[in-house]
């Protein structure tokens, strides 16, 4: 009886190990395909690897870009303001969805692709239907850069805009503005002008549409 029980436990352990390795391979494959799309500035392919929650976040950015007035926009977190201003600088319209906004960001080089060169993920930890992975570059861990994945319809998707990611980027943008001795809003406008080679002005703080239009 004890021998039979031990044999069953060993089988279960082996099965769990195989399943884990299979899932780790699937997550790494998702990352590699996403990274390749970013490096090739293939926005449509890159957006196909984003989680539902990431796409919903981007849909919300599009909505705010279309309708948010200047007072409400000023109160948005820095990263939201940056994406909203980018959307307005690129003449988005009511029929645009979040995945197309993301695609445009990639295609225009607004989301820096060089940071993905020679990167991979490791130390994958599983939590039911989600997982987290450490990003490494040239074999070294990138401090604080943890990616989150959700399993959706049996496929691992990247939850790019996790709360932790957004918090870290907000902090980073604040620090960059201070280092450049600029007001954060002026800094965001300057960043968009520099990355897109444009010269946008204060009109960008105002929406293209009114909510009742």
C-alpha cells in the first residue's frame, strides 16, 4: 500500500514538473515573439501578444484622448498623460481602438525598441492562471523589471500595463523632469516633440470632441 502511494506521488511530481516546463517554454516563446515584433517595429504583431486588461487600458487611453478636457487631463497620472498626448499628436479618431494606438506607438518608434535588444526572461513564477518573469539583458537581471503574464484562452498574454509597471514609469517620468529642471507637463510635451520630430503646442491639452458630440 505504501509503495503504491509513493509511486503515485512520484508520478504526480513528474507530471507537475513536465507541465511547468511546458508552460515556461510557452511564456518564453510569447516573450521572444513580442520582442522580435518590437525590434522590427511591427506594431500589429506586438499588440497581438497583449492581455485583455492591457488592451482595455489602451482603449481607455483612446477614450480619454478623444474626450478628456484640459483640467481632467492635468490630473491624470504621468504615464497616462504621455500616452494621451501621443494619441492627440497623431490625430486619432473615434473609430480607433487601443490595439491600433499601441501599434502606432511601436511603428513610429515612440516605445523605445533598443531596450529589448539582447533580452530574455527567466525565474518564472506561476500563480494559478498568471505568472511573473524577470527580464535579463546580456545575461544580467534588469533590476525591478518584472513582466506579468495572464493565461487567456490557453495562451499566455503579456500584461504590459500592470499597476506596478505604471507606478514605476510615473516615478521615472517625475525624476526625469526634475533632472532636466522642467515642469512635468512641459517635459512630456518635449519628450513627444523629440521622439516624433514634431512641434506640438498647448492646443494638444484640449480634446478633439465634446462628450455630447
